[in-house]
C-alpha cells in the first residue's frame, strides 16, 4: 500500500548524534582507504569529499542532541557529499525506514526530439486529457528542460548525458535508500493534453515498498564480490516493474529476476523465457528486413552461466539474419554474466577487462587475508603487487581480470549473424563492461540514443562486505577499523576499477564510458509505438553488414569422421580436434566435405572460418 510522502516522513528519523558520527567516520574510512576512483575524481571534477566529511564531522563535535539538525538534513548533507564524486557505485545508503522504499508519481516522462512526453501511467490513474502522448511543458512552473537539468545536477551522472538521463528519471521516481526524499510534498505539472489543450494537474508524491533485490550485496560469497551494479538504476528498474509491469511481478512471485521452471511469454509476440525480468526476445520487422530483438533489462542474477545459456537459447529462436541486442536502462549486475555472454556473438577470443585496487594499507590487509581463498573471494592475484607498492610507491595494484578467461571462452560463438548493440546514458557498471568488451573485440555496431554510456567502470563492494572480509574466515581481526552502521544504514564503494583492452588498453571506463559509433535521436513514434524508428535504424545497419554462415554437420563410420561444411562469406576453414589443428581448407563453393581418420566420439571439433585472412566465424561441436 502507498502512503503520502508527508505521512511517511513524519514517522522517519531515529538516528542519535553518536550514531551519525559513526556513519561519518566510516564514510571517511571507505573514501580514504578503499575508494579506487578518488584520485581520478579529484582530478576530473575538482572535488574534495574527504574534506567535506571532516568539516561535517567537526561540526557534529560541537553539536548536542538538542542542537543537532533534523535527520533528513543530515541524510541530505551526507548524500550530497557522495553525489559530488559523480560515481553511481559509491553511495550513502539511508537507514530504516528509507531502505526498501520508493517515492513515486503515478506516471513516467521520457524525452524525444519533439519534447517530453508522458509514456506510462499506473493502472487506474487518470486526469483530464492525460495519458501516453501528453506533452509536458513545465514542472512546478519551471520549463521542463530546465527542471530536468536542475534535478540532474543533484545526482551522480559521470557525464552530461548521464546527468540529464538521471535528472529526468528522478523527476517521478526516487529510491529512498539512495536518493534523498523530494523537497516538495506535491508537484504541479503543466502539459498539452491529448487534444492539444493546455492543462495542469497537481499530484502528491507517494511512498511504497519496492521489490527485493536479487542479490544480497553484503553476503560473503563470490556473487556479492563480483557485482558491478548501479544501485539507483537497479532499484528503479525493480520499481518500474512493480508499478507498471505487474504481470512479470506475478510470474516471479515477488522475487526480482527470478528464474522460472518453464519458459513463459509475457507479451503476445515475445519468445517464452525462463527469465522474464531479465530478457525480452522477439522478432521485429523493419523496412530493411526481419531481425531478432533481444532486450537485456539487467545482469543482476545469481547464476551467470544460466544467464548466458538463456541468452544463447533465445538468440537461437530468433532470425539468424541479424540480432539487435538492446541494453538501454540496464544498470549492470553480475560481471561474469556480462563477460561470459560476449563470446556467443564473436569468433574472437574474449579477453576480460582487467581491474585494479587502489594501493592503500587497508586494501593490502584485505587482500593478504584472502590471498589463498580459491573457493571463496580469492584476492590472491592482487596481493603481491599491493605488497610491492609499499616500496615502489605505485598508486594502483597490478591489473588482473575478475572474470576467468576460460569461462569467457568456454562455448565460443553461437550466433553468426551481424549484431547491433543499442545503448543509452543509463547503461552502467557491468553493462558498461559488456559494452566496452563489445567495442574492444569489434563484435558489431554500437547504436546509441545518447552520446555516451553512463561511464561506470568498477566492481562495487558494500561496507558490510568489507567489514566481513576482515572477520571471515575466523578468527575475526580484533583491529578491524570497520564498525557496524546503525539502523541498517550502509555505504557502497567502487573497490576495483576496470580498464579497457585492445586498442584502448589501459584506459579506464570510469567517467569516459563508451561512445557509440552511430547515434539515433528518439522520436515520438519510438516512445509511443515500440521504438519503431530506433529498430528501423538498427535494421538498416544490420542489412548493410556482411553476412556470414558457418554450418557444421558430422557423421561417423567406425573411426572415420566426415565433416560437411556449409558457408556464406567465408573462403577458408581451419578445423581443430580437441584444440589440435587437423585441417585447413580453401573453399571455392558454398559447401565442402572433409574426411578425418582416427577420430573418437566425445572429442570437441572446432571450425574457424576466414575471409581474406581475417577470422569471421567460429563454431564448436562435440562429435
């Protein structure tokens, strides 16, 4: 049940002065000793969050219980300090009763070339000449574009497109665990109605409970240590599902990103999937042809292999002439899920992005304690370089990948058509990593509806996870500087920064992001008619891309293996049996049969197709 914002805030606020001091002291610890991007943020944004925290802490020493400011003001000050570094991985998470709650207005606003349009309303909500297609002109008397910019300046976008995207989204939806409650109890919205008439409505902010997260980010396990997720986007994605896509909520039975036992189609044209909160797959017709459209809403899953396998299964049901992979609004999740999936779209061997710790005594202590922990959170690859940094003065540890290279390459290419990746400014974290890998391995064309991604390049850990890492496995470290936070408050910090590979090797993803090779400005038809113009643009790019086909059929006679190849756009095929080269054949036609002696069932056959010396297709099978 939803409650008015004013009623909710009237009952909120129980932190004592001493509890507030603990929160500030622990924020100083994390930003000073764990935060990997601090040098970059100080340089790029001319901010000094540590000094702001010291000033806040000094003022608190001069306060008493009677003179301390209202709790909402304390939360706002601390949130502002964290927002100043413009890093959606590094947050102050508000305590109870804010955690798990969302403040919302009963409609969504999106931007297109023609202006700002209402695109969704909560079921049962109505106002005069109001609904999808109504054009917003003013927000509380301020021109809507200006209101979006002012709102965006409060939040943590790493670049201008990200700021504006966050500012627009937060006009109508705010996760209270990470964003301060709205200043106003209600808003006044001016709009052009569906009949073109000038209209105005006044609407109260309401507060309700959000859907639960898929992953316990505080748990001491490999999943929580391998997350790259923008919590703001993740919270908003679950909130949008709860408010606007109730059929998916019902299928998942309230468990975010749940894997169903049987594939289920949410929309009439959709391919049934076991992960309706994660994927939407369908065939789309465009003026340039018929292609597959596979939307990835989130990488926040427990099992990255199951994620990859469902992606493969869905892609196989779609047209093989071309695939549109759409990651707009995706705030990330499990880094393995992102990097395990890249291999399925390219014949190239995937090189996972490497990551680094900031060289500090506290990070060294954590890595020393977990340097020999292959079954849990294994930090051994970074330990030796951090220990050496004490002598060498190196600012960062060695760069090592989080994702195992064998896992990123264990099944290889499964989709052989051309691929277009659609991005926007809300792409963040593990999705930034996925996009960077897509670009760095030259998998296909990146089509952006904004000029950059959200530019979040890090693995993120919570204060509770950091504290647990110095206490597990037993015995606990009696000198641990981490203290328990009151009332369920928490802190998150970018702990390991990600670097690009390939031509941009060594370049950080943070703040720089991934710029698309093609841009598309969203239209009114896109917002109101299923992205029709965006998909048409993607279809045109797919139609212009080279076509490849590599089919492999095998038959056995005793120990003799016959391999029949059918190809398009390939002039040479190399064959490997259990990774040993056995044949290299030039092709002058669309098919060829090769005989292999002394083969055995159960061996792995790999075919690699080339065009003018460049690897363009690969396929694996077990014979």
